[in-house]
C-alpha cells in the first residue's frame, strides 16, 4: 500500500513515498528541499519567503519523489493508494501550498486524501523503524513550534498530558544560539559548541531547570532564555567561553525534558517511551534519555526516530498517513483547509 505524502508546514518542502504492509513500513523516497540557507541571513524563517519557495519547489520535489520510488507520473494513479498531507499546525501560507497541491493530486489521480497533523507525523517517525511498539506509550515530542508530553493508548489515540507554558525547547535552543552568536538554526549550533567543551562547568555559569519539580507535566523555557540574557553582560570573558555556556544551557534543557518524561512514564505505567520532533536530533538528549530510561524504568522499551526523520520531512507524514488511511480516516478534498492551529 503506497502512500505519497507532502509536508510544507514550515521551511522544508518535502515529499515522500512509503510502502506499508501490516505494521511494516518501507521508505521508497524521502526528498527534502531545505530553505535553511535562504532564511539564515534573517536569523529565522520569514513566512512570506517560505511560502514563495514552497510554491516554486513543490512540483519538482513531487516529481523527484516519484522518480526515486520508480513510479512514472502516469503510473501514480494506479500504483499509489492515497495522498497524505500536513494540514497543520504550522505557517498558514506554507501549509496552503502543500494542502492545495495534495488536493489537486488527489483529484487528478482520483485517490483518497488523508490530512495529517504535523505533530502526529513527528510521533509516527518512530514507526518508520519497524520496531513493535507497545502501548501505553509516553512520547516527548519537541521542536521549534511545540513541546508536548503525549500519552498514546493505541494507534492514533493521543492525550496531551504536558505542554509548554511559553517557549518550546527548540525555540530555547534557537534563541540561546542567537544570544551566543552561534547562528541559525540554533539547536545543531548549540549542540556542536557544547560538544567542544569538556570538563566541569564553572560554578559561575548556572542556569535554572524551570518547573523540574512541579506536580504537573508542563514545561517553561522562557526563564532559561532570560537567565542567559542577564548572565552574559556580567561576564566580560563570555565570548571566550561560548562552548561552556552552550554546554550548560543545553544540559539545563535536557535535565528538564528527561525528568518530566520519566515522571510521566511512571505515572501512566508506560510500556514504551519515545522521542520525537526536531530537538530529538540532539545527540546528548538521545543518549541521556536512553540511559535514564534504562536506569529508572526497567522493562520499559525506549525508541527514537532515525536521525533523518527527526527534523521536518514527509516520510513521517506518510507514516502517520498510512495508519490513518488504514483506519479509514480520509477526507473529502472539498472539505480540507489548512489549519495553522490544528491541535493534536
Ligand atoms: O521539527 P522541526 O524540524 O520543525 C518544527 O516543527 O519546529 O524542529 C526544528 C527545531 C529547531 O528549533 C532546531 O533548532 C531544533 O529543532 N533542532 C535541534 C537539533 N536539531 C534541530 N535542537 C537541538 N539539537 C539538535 N541537534
Ligand atoms: Zn516539525
């Protein structure tokens, strides 16, 4: 059962084709046309520019995904089972390009259409590894736009048990990197700087672990950002200690993410703990979460998406789309509208 999926919620124009059989998924193509170099000079994504680039790129990227999967455009109608698309959340003008393209393809090829929530896509990146995942599962899904702890009791059954009260962890990485002059996107830049530091962080560099002991599963990262903002001017030597600051800043984020995830998994007696979203590309987070789950939650399985499926891509949308299609959750193209605030 082959699914073609489109993802244009932010600044990556992405199209993928996967082949699903039962619970087994095979990625036939996964094309991501990144706009990072274009947005870099502005220090962040400019929505108007992103939408224009999506409009220019989307058809070539669809064609490339078909070609790589060995499907000629005239065969798409008979070889594909459905078209899936990210309908939200995200930047409205970016989403519209993907959604309207998917609707046009579904009409032209006479195929069913599946609307996929972007966050569900990030979560379903974990199903591309083809491991048998047992429910209940606790998923920490963290990116630039969202920061959630999700309880899944079955396929497609989500309950949000924790959210951020202000910034998402990815946003904290991006804003921290800006203050440390490390550039954009901030997550990989902070991670690379942090890795260069070894030894013990000076006692003078100290960041809070906001809400780490709160009774709920919510997060808050804006205080961490403010703490960096106030500490830097007090340290005249900070430009020579960027790696040390990055190291401690990253560790503060990881400590909170790990502690809350473990606490949630205990409370909901999870059989599986999963990471998802752009921040799950962070090597230290991956490693420390794996170690802590093994240490504190014996018998609980831990899963991670393959690195190439952590940041925005369409294979993850195809994965979630496949499960929705199997559950007969399709939508009439006339009824589908991009929804920038679509909640999981
Ligand atoms: O999921 P994603 O590609 O886009 C959104 O849905 O937001 O996530 C992008 C976010 C950015 O904030 C970026 O800085 C962060 O993920 N990110 C990382 C790493 N790679 C990407 N954060 C920490 N460490 C990384 N290695
Ligand atoms: Zn994303």
